[in-house]
């Protein structure tokens, strides 16, 4: 993420206080970062025919709907919300596409070091979302790491910055979360 944390935090604060000019400035400042995140996510195959620009615009529409009267605490809060919004948009898009397809073949899910999957299909997005809900009920912070990395496309360093923790902590939680998700997605019930 290339933008200045203090500037984003300041704009979020002003926007929360009702400054209508703060949101367009926030959009301009964060747009390139969110486009890069969306592009990485869509290149991983989880968006099908969804375009990067469309995904980013959907995120900003969700932000605009949430921003009025919202209490934005920090840049980290902003990126966490954006990642969660991206997750919901991708999951909703996958559900709509699968409903239109009425079935369709699954693609094997691969949880590798760089990203959860490089060749993943809509079935996998939905499976990861379901497993992530289970993980969140048991280990909320690990679920947040997955949400930021998988749906938000953030790197380890970016995720650590958003969660205000060390990169090493994120690496440990990412490793544990991947193991948990692999277990859930393979059908094992332990956890």
C-alpha cells in the first residue's frame, strides 16, 4: 500500500464527522491500492468475468453506504472493511454465477504460500467462504488474516500493518489458518 496512513486516517475521521468533501479525496488516494488488490484477487481466478474496475467500484459503493455516520478509526479499519467488502462481492458474484450455471465442475483448491489458489473456480470461493466462517467462530484473528490475504489480496507485510501486529505473527496465523482451511475443505471435521 503506497498511501500515507495519516492522510487516510485523517480523511476517514473527517468523513465520519460529516465532511462530504473527504470521501472523494479518500477515493482518489486509495483507488490505486484497491485496484491493485482487486487485480491480484481476480488474477487468482476468483472473479470469473468480474472486472477489476467493477470490483473496486462495488467496494467504494459499499464504503459510501457504510460511511455516513460510520466511525472510521484508522487506515487499518478502512482496509479491513474494503477486504471484507471485496470478499462479500466475490462470494455474491460466485453464487449468482453458480446459480446461473446450475452446477458446473469444481476445480481443485490449492493453498500455496503466495495465495490460497492460483486456478480456483467459483465453487472454491464459496467453499473457502464457508470454511472461513467456521474459522472465524473459533479463531477470529486467523480468519481476519485469511480475509485480508485471500479476499483482500494483501501481502504479509500489508496484513501485519492492517492488523497492527508483527509480520511473524501474521505468518504463524496464516500457516495455522491454511492448515485449518485445508482440513475443512478436505471434509475432515477436526479443528
